[in-house]
C-alpha cells in the first residue's frame, strides 16, 4: 500500500518517485449475513483479510485504489441485507489490502440512522482512511469536499453522489451527497477554482441487475460530462456494465464505466457473483495537457469455499485465476467459467477502447498486451 497523507486542506498527496498518476477503481464492498457469520471465530473475533489473498499485486500496483463502501460501520449488533452494518474488522482488512480511498454515498448510507452514519465517518477517520460522500455537517463537507488527490503536480478532484438512500431520510445536520443538479453545479463551480487537471465523479445509480445503463444513468452521465467532469465511475446495479474511452476530433478525452458491479458479496446468482475494476494512468504530455494511458479493465470473481466448516471468501482476479492451479470444486469452476464468458463477452462487444489487462504469472504483474 502506498503512503498517503491528508493535510488540513483535504488534499491527499502520495509519496512516490514516478511522474505519472495511476488509479484503480473497484465497485461495491458488500457484507451479507453469511459473510458476517463466516468471519467470526470461536472467541468472537472477526477476520476478513483472506478476502484479499489473491489481490495484493493488483490493488497495490497503482498510486490510488478507490472503492465503494456499501455498508455502515455502526457497531454491534451486525446485520446484512436490508440494513447493512459490518464489523469494524472489515474496514481494517480493506485498509490492509491496500485500498486508499473509500466512497460512502450510496443507497445504504443511512441504514443505521444518524448514529450509524456518524460512527462510520468517525471510524474511517480513526484509521486515517480518506473518504468522501457523507458528512457529519456542512462545515465538514465544506472543508473536506471535493477530495483532491495530488501526485507530482497532477491534481484530480473526486466527487461522489447517490441516487437515494432507500427512502431513509438524512437527518440534519448530517449530509449524504445526492444526485441533485443544483448541488452538483455548486460543487463543480467550486472545483473549477481549485486548479485541478481532471475531475472524477463516482455515482451510485441505475437499475439493478442489468447489463446496460438505463435512461437515468445516461442522463446524468452525459450531464456530468457536459459540466466539466472527465471520468464517471458508476456502481449500484450489482452487474458489470460497459466502459467507454471517448476521444473527439481534437483529442479531448472522456472516460465512463456505467457499473463496476460487486467487489465482494454473498450474491451468488449469475452476473452478481463478481465485478470489474477500471485501471488507468494520467500523464502530462509535451503540451502540458494531462491525458489518459493504459486504460483497461480487470474482471474479478468471488470464490466461496468451505474450510473447517466455515465459508471462506476470496476475490479472484480472473486473468490470474486462469493461470493458477486453484483447488476449485466442479461447481465453482463452472460458475467461474460462466462469469468469465458472460462478462468478457459483454465487454468485448460493447467496451469502447477499454481492453482487458492480462496477468503475468512470472512477474506477478498486470499489463495491457
């Protein structure tokens, strides 16, 4: 994991030697009842570190890895769907895995009410995990949002919004960032005065269980692009949806992924048992413009296996799993192959200039061939 600092102006700066700035965006970190129960040992402790046994080289290959925390950290008693509340050890494992930044504005932000929202923020702060999307009050939001990430003179603004909170209202003074035109216009006006090179918006939106964006996603995605956003990262449908790197006649670039799907969950139905990640690098060209390179995707599938009578969950990067001699059951192998065929077929047919990263077993690295 990279060394990440936050200063009083809420600028996250990474200490590194390279002159480029790379990102990995992953989807939704879920926590269903089966995940809670399976991680508890005989003395009542929880351990989720094994989720990431196969992802170290992927997550830590970039400067900033960013994902959506779709649970609260409201304290015991813990619960899965429909009101998510995960053990604190989940956040610790996510941090140990190398995830640098978490977004928290999603339809489950208010699952445990005001106290749950506040405790989630406080606990992430206690771990020094940068996060965005929910706030204890307007002063905190004013001081910490947008979140600016910076490396070697490249500055990027991160924004985060959700379509709703499952009908559970946010009680003042607390704030959950909503997809709201007036609010987003104010935020984008603020960003324009922050001397940033790129603006990335992470949006929680869309109809669940679809392979393509709905009208709502398309409307607000294009609205964000029209108002100065350069990258739109979508989540919530629990299925992966296509990615597009658009380039106009003068070289202006826009990048969108309509839905990344799940990072990890106990959803085991077709399409829901995995997700995707978007990786790209920003660089400053000879004309002093910050541009994209090495834009590509990773598919990852959730392997659930039995060990000593308990379920063990693992995030498997697909191109890595294809090269490893894993002891998968016949049923797991069949489900993995189905996931690969479904989602790779979708991306091969509908992605625009976003190819798949490939795993190099000898070097334990990923690259676009």
